[in-house]
């Protein structure tokens, strides 16, 4: 079992929840995905503060395995940073607020609004910004362990937030082991 999530199903599930307060949207998305993908969604994940690529936000891990992760990511105060260059394709489905992005060489920003899906293909890189406030359902598909150094490097180089570092590793490891025990890589 490599990939279990269908991007179109994730997109539809996210857009079906739009228009509610963000907390309710997240609850509905987690509940709906739990029904569609039983045994693969954490309906009540803990929140973790994260700095990656210079951007700070919070995430709740709904699913993690060797080949996929699904999180709710966002910030109520805005942020901006570097996307990182990964061995996974990233799908960022906007739930609330906006995400702005640009590719090196581009002189115009891309703007993604609620219901839009921003796709960053594996090996690609962008700068991005969430102005003011924004939340998204983020799905990554590829070799997920290769993304961990990017997601944790800011702890070692700037924030020194070792409790969040440990929490992130613990949540990810527990989720991956749980999926491996179900035969999901």
C-alpha cells in the first residue's frame, strides 16, 4: 500500500466544509475523511508550533506514513518563507485566508483563495506568504522522511524550541509506526 489518498477526494472534502468557522471546518474535514479512509485519520490530533523555511505556523497531523502526510496548517497572524525543495509533491488546499506564492524568475505573485489548491511538484521551489491569517489542508505525496530535515532545521538554527521538536518527532513516529502495522508504507 503506497498511496491511499485521492487528491480530488481531499479537495472536495475541504471545499464542502468551507464557509464555517475554521475550528468547525477542521472538525468536519477530519470526521469526513475518517469515514472515507477508516483507520488512517487522527480525528483529534494535537497542535504543534512549527518553523520551517523561515515561516512559522501551527499544524495538526491527521495522517503520516512513509509515502504521505496530511495536516491542517496555518496561522492566525500571517507568515512567509521558503517552500523547501522536496522529494514529494505538495497539495495546499486553502480553507481560510489567502496564500501568495512566486517562482524564481516570476515578477507576478500567484494568489490562492478558499477552495483553491496550490500544487508544488516534487523538486520545485517557491517563496510563499500567508498574509494576515490563513489555514489550509496540506497533503504531501512522495518520500516523506526526506522532508523532516527541512521541517525541523529551524529548531537547530534559530528557535531552539526543543519541546516542539520532540513533539513533532514523537507524533510523526507514532503515526508512521501505526500505519506500518496496518501494512501502509
